């Protein structure tokens, strides 16, 4: 565990695993965070079932090397352990 000023800060390990997926973007939403104009991009990803994915994990898209955070627990479509759908976000600006 990594602590900064007594607060647990998550650390992420980059893996060499590659999964194919489809992604549908909804554009960005402008918002102000700490008096800074920030754009929050959201996207829905559908892929084959990956049992190890969970909320707060990060994924990297290989076409533009952008890093996205999984917002909620991935949905196991039809509870068949075949496909997943989940929403991701990234902060820009």
C-alpha cells in the first residue's frame, strides 16, 4: 500500500494483456474542479468476459494511449460469463 499524508493512494500496474472491444463515446462534459475548467469524457465499452475487471481499475486504449477509469462494476451481460459492458471516464484539460 502507498500512503501520502496518511491517505491510501492506489497504485496501478501495467499488464501486457490485450483485449479486443467495442467503444461508444458520448463526448465530453465541461465541469469546474478546484476552480479549473475540466472536460470529463465518458464511454461505454463492450468486450469478452474478463472476470478480473472491477470498478476503479484503469484500462489503456492502444489506438491513442489514453487511460480510462472504470466507473462502476462491469455488467455481466445475461449472466452468461461471455460478454461485459461497463462505463469508463477520463479527465482532460
